[in-house]
């Protein structure tokens, strides 16, 4: 068995982490889905400080020092692993839009923690990664999907994040409609009421259970299974165009949901062309045709020597 003393240093760690869509309609703060849109991280150890380079979403906006979320996550991971890497260069090649409900912060956290495993010369412990990521993020739905891939159900035991991964039925895909504008998660959560009708909670529980069946075996049930009464309509003041698009798509028979805290809208179902095809994006929106990522975060280490 490899011990901490057997760890081998590496010249470089490369990480690929997927975008995620959380909630999926009725699975509020519990369901997550990993999607084939990725951020890539390249970490090269050396020196005593950090150098951060960012391309793609976030470039020119995010900090380029120790306060960068990936850097903070790497530091937290190294601390948890009992490893020390005083300095490194971090290159972030981003593709996941920021502030759009596709898990960009969760990707940064999971990617940084996974990079720490690579820097420490240890294989990624995905169950522990979910625990650590939840401690940073504060809720496990997106981080679970980013860490495990596929369709995940997450929960907390006390303050400990837990998750299970389920295989989606063959051929399930997602079409993401991403607007130019952003919505802060804090703003979207602030619109949610402290109390909801018991009938709405009961209806959502049933639809969430049905969604598990729809995603894993019965995709023809996705339209009904993605109905939500707990969060999407309450958030309309922060993203009226997103809710209007959800209503339009669902009215056409497409299982559309707000992705995470929004404002991205995702249509779940079979690949485009096999049934009713999702329409082109509205003006000012971008459409991404995505598959379900099956593996979650991946790490490659180039060993020294």
C-alpha cells in the first residue's frame, strides 16, 4: 500500500471538469447532471507563490492570486491530504459560462481539489472529494455531479455532503440555452419563500421520484417528471426571459427546466432530431447541444523523473 512517504512528485497536473445542471426541475438542491462542456486546468508546481492565467469565461474578471477559487480549492485539498506544494502556476482554460447556472463555481472547486490529489501523488477519492467540495460550496448538488459524472442525487448528513451516482438511460442528452446576462445564485435564492404549501411540497416529492425513473429508464416521462412548484416560478422576477422560454418550450412538449439558479434553460431528452427538436435560441442567447458526461472530473499527472 502506498504511504504518504511514497508519494511521487509530478512535473504537471492536468484536470478536466464538466459543467453541471442542478435541480432539474423538482430535485431542488438534490439532483445534478454532468454535461459535456468542460473547463481544463493545468497546474505546474514550482517556486513559492502562485501565478494564475485565465482564458475563456472569467478572463479579465476573476482574481489572479491566492483568492482565485481554484487556488483556494487546491490549497484546501493539499491541506486535507497533508501535502505541501508551496508554489505553482495555474492555467485555467474555461468554457463553462460564469453566473449562468451551469456550475462554474462547482467546477472550479472540484477541479482544484482534484488537482490537489494529482499534486500530492494520490488517486482521487471521489467520495471524499464530494465531502471537501461541499464544505467549500455549501451545498452538494453541483459538486456531486462534477465529481462523479452522470446523474447524481446529493444530500447532507449533518454538514457532510454525500451523493450517489446513477446511470442515465441510453441516449439522454441536453440542449442548453444560455443568455448573455447573469444571475447571482444569492439573488435567485433570496426570492424563495420560507414556507411553501404542503400540497406543493408533496407534488414535488412525487415528481422528483418520477424524474429518477425518467432519467434512468423511462425518458418518455421527462415532460411530466420535470414539473416544479418549489423554486422556478418564485425566481421569475430575477429571470423573466428564462421563465418565458421555459413556458414556451414546455408548451411545445419539450421538458425544459431552469438550470440551477439560472438563467440558463435546459431541455432534457433524446438527441436533437429523434423527436420534436428544440428550436433555435432567442436573440442574445447561445445554444449548446450536449451529452451526459459519464465520468466526472478527470486528472492526469506527468511524473517527475
